[in-house]
């Protein structure tokens, strides 16, 4: 299989982004969590960010980015189950360096649990130049 060019990758990512629809109940989920939450707002902000990022890249890349304990904390704050609401993975999943590296390992779940170290697991794959 020939390697995908930057232009092809950008077009694939854009098509995938255009196809994402956030149901109205997701906004209600965030509003309810905001209403009920007390504590450090940076944690709530991170939970909401993880929720929407997971909707875009899938729960598998999300569990590479965050520890299982953090995922559970965010699910508790939002009163959701990420695996039930998010795709497992999709055409945007390869934006996660860590997910791409984890897929190349013999045991994906070993990477998730932290038994295998993944360099750059929290960074997104970028292109050489960013549009302004």
C-alpha cells in the first residue's frame, strides 16, 4: 500500500471532521455536569475536552492519552461511559501518535495499562506547515 501524502491525509482528516455530528444530548451532558460539579474547574475542563476529543478520535486513542484512572474520573464527572458514546476508532484516530505506536505493538492493552511505555503518546500528529 503506497504511503499517504500530506495532502491526502489532510483531505481524509477534513472529510472525517465534516462527518462528525455532536448530538444535542452531548451538550446537555456537559451542561448537567457543569451544574452538578464542584471542585477544580481545570478538572471539569479536562473532562469536557476529553469527551469531545474522544467523540472526534475514538475511545481507544483516548485511553492511550489518559490513564484508566483519569478516564474513570472524567466519566464520573460527566456521568457517561466513553465506550458507549464514542466510536472505538475512526479516520481521525491516527492523529494520535501514541495510538499509532500502540497499534504497532504486539499487545495494545499492554500500552493502555502502562506496562509498555509509549513515547509521544499525548501528542497529535501534525503536518510540516500549519494553515493560518
